[in-house]
C-alpha cells in the first residue's frame, strides 16, 4: 500500500520493481537470519558434509 500510494500513482513500474526488490531482500534476510543455527558449522560434520552424504552428489 505504501509503494502504491507513493510511487504507484505516477510510476507504476517503479513501484512494482521496488516491491519486488524489497520482497527478495526481506526473504533473503529472514532465511539467513532465522535459518542459520548458532552451532554452524557443526563439529559432527567435518567440512560441513554429513557422513551419510553420497560422494557422487556435490555438497
């Protein structure tokens, strides 16, 4: 609503681009901030690859 009321009245494409950029940035922020455990890298996985991971699949 903020983008539509500020940018959308004159520059519709700019409002859509700004909304897309903000959404991508916010998603990246949440994934990296909430998804990263405090114990990374794990001491149980040397090289950050679990022991059960198959060799033919790149990690």
